C-alpha cells in the first residue's frame, strides 16, 4: 500500500543542510500566506489559498538535514464533497546523500488515488515540489503563491 502514497523525488547538487533549510522555508516555495512556525518540532502553521483550500499543519518529526514530517491537523477544500480529505494524513520530506548529489523524497502519506482531490492535489504538489521548491533549493528563489491582495479603505471592488 505504501507505493500508492503520492511521492516525488528530487536530485540536486546542494547539500542536505541547504535542502533542509529550503524545505523549512515554506513561505519561500508554497505560499507567502503561511502563518505560524515552520521549522521546529511541534511548530504549527496554517496555509490558505483564496476560498479554495485551507489547512493547519504540525511538525511532528524534525531531524536536521535528514527529515521533516507534517501532520495535517485539519483541512478544507471547497471543490470536494468530503471537504477535509487530507485531515490526518502526513507530508514527509526525506533528505539523503546519493553519491555527490542530495536526494529529497517528498511523500504525502495518505494522499491516495481514490481521493476525490487526488488529481488536483497531485498536480498542485507536482508544481510546488518540481518547480517552486526545486527552484528555491537550486537558485535561492521559489515561486510560492503570492500574498492575496488586501482590500484597504478606499479600494474599489470590481
């Protein structure tokens, strides 16, 4: 069953320490809207994207330069009948040396092909991991979701 969990493997020239640092810079590759801590054991943070998706994560395993695991404490999707399909799943980043390269294995444990959100979620994770996180690791600049526009007094709503 483990092979059904969604996973992506990156191979980079950067060190395990650099990869670990990039993974923990969640605002630098996933979303600038992240609120809360994203680096230490028991840190909790929230993610939201418009009214489409929001979730709360807790770091349940942090081994410097080796592994980070998030537990999804709660989740909401506006596009599925079961709005909280991710709740209780785990998101793992395992980092190891592979010769002169560093491997980062991303696994969303519990994101299975039977999930209603699987196609959308696997596609989104693919973009965030293969593009944004990879870019953050290799160039120092990711492509996270930008902060949403904050409406200020005097702004016109179109």
